[in-house]
């Protein structure tokens, strides 16, 4: 897994080193604060906005982005299956309960 450390630009997919690269973001704006570049970030899979100094960012290669999306999609599918199973159990209990009256 190769990370790229360099100047970033709007549209780049990045991760924050300070958070263990747990969430990937798209750079949507770049501001200059006190002579340092600060990126405005939006999560690519989570509804999240953050900012980070250039020194905290690592540009992500396409292979990392694909793997990240795959991992997030698997988590979403697991949650949907779990919620569906829970809803089915609840409906079954309701049917049993309503028959007893």
C-alpha cells in the first residue's frame, strides 16, 4: 500500500495521518491560513466535513480508494441484512401476538 506525500489539489482523495487514515476525503477547497495550506474535506463515503493542514494529509492511490469503497459497501450490506432480519423477527412476533387474542 503506497501512500503519496505531495502537494494536493482540489479533487484529490486524501486521508488524515493524525486519524490513522481511517476515513477518505475529497479535497473540495484549499485555504491559506497563516501562510500554511489547509484543505477543506468532504467524506467520500460518510456525510462528513473536516479541515486539515497539508502536513496531515496523504494523497491516496486509486487502489486504496477502491479497497476503501469495497470495505464500506460490505459494512453497509451487513447492516442492511441485520436490520432486515430484525424486522422479520419483529413482524413474526407481532403475528404470533395478534393470533393469541
